[in-house]
C-alpha cells in the first residue's frame, strides 16, 4: 500500500483510540485442550473506570465468544480439572468473590460470600478444593469477627493511625492490622480454612510472583510463600521463603533456608518435584532469578540455571513432568526456553517476540501464550512445539487497528559508557517522510532495573508519544534488565553515572545515523527512576528544549525517609544516608539545582508511597525558585501510576501540550 493510500484510510492514534483498545490477559487452556478462556478488559472514559469479562476461543481458531457480560469485573478464569466448570473472581455482588460458571454458558453462581472478599483462586488437582487469598484480622477466627472489625473501623470518626514498625504503608495503601492469608474451601462451597494463620502475609507484601501458592499433585497439601524475616519489620527483609502445610490446616513446614528471595512454587504433575525461583543476594530486589528444582522425597535442591546468564520470569511444567518451560527477558523482548530434566539441557524455543502468560495443552504439543509489540496490543497465540508454527487465535482490536497508522519499532545499537554496546528502540511518527526534519522525544525507563521492550505499554505508550509527529527513542542504558546480570548490577551506586553517559552518547548516535532528526528540537520524559534521570539531566546539560518528570526522585536523603521499601535505597546507595552521606549527596539531583535551566513539567500523585509526592513538590519548588519555566500536574487521587481514564486523558493532553510548546 502506498503512503498516499495509507494517509487516506488511516490516522494517528488519539487518546480516545488508545483508551478504547481491548486489553487481553490471562489465557487458560481447558483440560481437554479444545478451548482457551481469557480476560478482556475495557476502559470506560465516561464512567471513569474499567470492566473485565471472560472470553473463550477454540485452540483450533475461529471467532472468540464472550462468556460473561456482567457490568462488574470478572477475572482470573480457572478451569476445573474435569473441564466442566470455570471458577472466577467477580465483583458483581459488591466485593470480589469466587463464582462458578459452565464454560458453555448459563448463569454463574456465587461460591464465597466473605466480608473480606476473595482473590487469586486456584484448583486442587482432584477438583475437590479451591484455594484463595483474603485480607483478614489475624486474631479473628471467623468471618463474623472480621466483618464486625471492619464495620467498627469504618464507622469510627477517629481516623488516626498508630505505627509500631515499618512498612506501615506500601505502594499506594496504608497497612493496618489485617494480613493477607491463604484459605482452602470445598469447590462446591462451605467453610473456608485459613491455612496460613499468624502475623504474616501470604502472598508476601512485596517481591512475590503471580504464582505464590500451589496445591501438591495429590491435592493433600499446599505450598505457599511468606516472609517471616524479622528484618521486614524495619523494611529491610527480602527473605521470602517457601512453606508447606496440609489443606486442612495444621503444621507448617519451611522448606527453603536461602536468605534471599524465593517464590513461585510449581509442583510437577507426577508429584516428585517442586520447582521455584530463587535469588542469591539478600536485600537486592533485582538479583538474578534462578530456577531451582526441589526433590520432595530426599529434600535436596538443584539449580537448573546456575550457568545461564538469564533471570527466570515464569515457570511451567510439561504435562509429563520431564521438562520445565521458562520465560526470560532478552534484549528488549521476552523469550521462552525449555530445560529437559534428564540431561539438564537448555533449549531456546521462542525468541524475537514479547511473550507472556504461557500455558501448555494437556498433551504438551502446543503452547498458548500472549504476544504483543510496540505497534500491536496483546492477543492470544499458539505455537506448535514440533513444527514451530505460530497461529494468532484472537484479534480483539482488528477493526480499530486497521484505522490507525502505527509504525513498528526499529532497533539500534551504539557504544555507550565503558565501551559497552547499548541497545535502543526507535519509533517513527505516522506518515513518516524521510526528507522531513522531526523533533525527537527521548523516553527514559524506570526501575532503574527495568527495560524498554517491544510491547504495547498501556501507560507510557511510545505510539502515543510519536503520534503528534515526534521521533520517539528509548534506550536500555546500564542497569537495564535482559542484557545479563552484570549489566543490571552496573547501575548500583552509579545512578547518574553510566546511565546518563549512555543517554548522551545515544543522542550523538541518533544524530549521526538518522538525518531526519532535528537536533535543535529535543524533549525527554521519564517516570520513577526515569523521572530521577530527568531531574539529573536538568542539572547537568542544556541539550534538551524541554523535560517531563513523572514521579521522579529529587532528593535521595528525604526519599530514604519517606519511601516504604528501605532495602531498595540501602542496596543502591550502600547503606542509609547517615552512614553513606557522600553517595546520597553525589547522586541527588537536589544538589545541582543551581544549574537548573530547562523548562520542566512535573507530574505526581498523592498516593505514591514509592516515590512520595513531596519529591515532586520539592522539584517544582526548586524549578520555580530558579525561575525555570515549569508547571506541575498534581493528582490527588492517583499513585505511582495514573490509572483512571479521565485522569489519563488529562495526563496525555498536558504532556502533548508541553511538548508542542517547546518542540513544534
């Protein structure tokens, strides 16, 4: 198709297009292998909320159909072992509860009616029980007690809080007396048994996975993850461990003694093994995840990925228990590999794509997964493991995408700090003309141990940045994940060092290799650590015409005293600020305010407890005090992320207006 033809039939993506994209997640293959249940989430701008429903598609292909259509949220579909029922979580009764439905249609019926709600359901292999999570008061022995305590706390006019230890708030919510506990309930309903009583959270409050409890192969016991390290009470403990307990409750046995983070237990179907992920370094949340095999009989462990320079994301057993499938980050994408237990051989199965949520057909011949790209939102795909043929099973946004002009990512490599090869992505604007000169917007990722990937991001979306006519570039600087553990480690104690040098050298590379970039019209934007880097750039260069700092760290000393997970700054800066004052001051943007000159947009949310809103206030105050052109967008009802559709619309309008003011 010619460019002129494309111009006549397609358009740049707008916010209304962006917010109307159907978001596909959580594919689950039926026990007979014929069907796949998955979740579709749609945003409603008018109601300022989102809604999720469960859909089904045949593994052979064909048109998917909607299984649930409640005006409330339906999610986490899980097939019963006999395939006759799907358990799921729904808020249709007013709070999240377990519901059950026939996969071929009909009315759903409610299984739980707990005042504290239910989430995270899984089936036992026998089909007799379900496990789920609920936040309860540890000293309450039944739901009536929990209900009464909740009502008393809600009715009280006094909203004061007492704190006796750290982690009194986390991410975007205040911690109270309640703890997340794991319950087991008969699949047909009945009384739920709390199998993880006590003053600990299951799953753990932080550094867990999406799969932190699992029934044993015989359905008689359950393995779960919790953190009982006393260091957690001073916000320093990353020592999550694995425990096993009978499904009827009772004795709890700890099976891991590693002093770092263990999580994501998966039983083999033959009942011989338990596979899980483990880190090696206590206090370091971005350490390499190794795949560990635990022999349930002799209680010995084996590290299956010790010699591989990859960090394990998800774990999946083959149905015959002879192999383990894993996903892992690899150079801006997520790949899938397989380890054969007999010879411990690692095989690469799927590379070059952004793969997530894999599951196997019961015969082990097909792999079902989600795939996405920077120019294409998520859909369900299948892979024939013998022929390697990939089939797209859903196209949930086909009609909308056919109307949008979005360019796929281009990749580039250049020599960064210390002579290291650095990887980046570039997105050209809609209807790109190579003879034109375009402004450049540099996006800087958070983490800092994270990475830009070839995926369709629902917040920091590269197509939305490119749509008004900008070249959009993203660099995976020193500290990024997916390029080996040593590369990830290299940012520790060097936040404004090698990463900043990589970004500056990346700009030089782009100017010398892409003559359609206007080097006199440059913008940069970032969130979290990306916001930190924007603040660092503000005090170290005037190369950019404008900057955007979302939830960015401004003063490392005050950040330490207000953030919640202290293991993070104390690892990154090698102790607290009173014992390593020099490093906190060296890398703190607040110490370079005298050099602030570039117009900057500051964005922050009130309920951001990771990078507290005072960081944004301090930054804006410094910019105003230095008489730097600046504006602050403050959300009293958002946190580290902007989630509400109408707030997201304002976010994008403000960002686009700011860039246009200085780059157009």
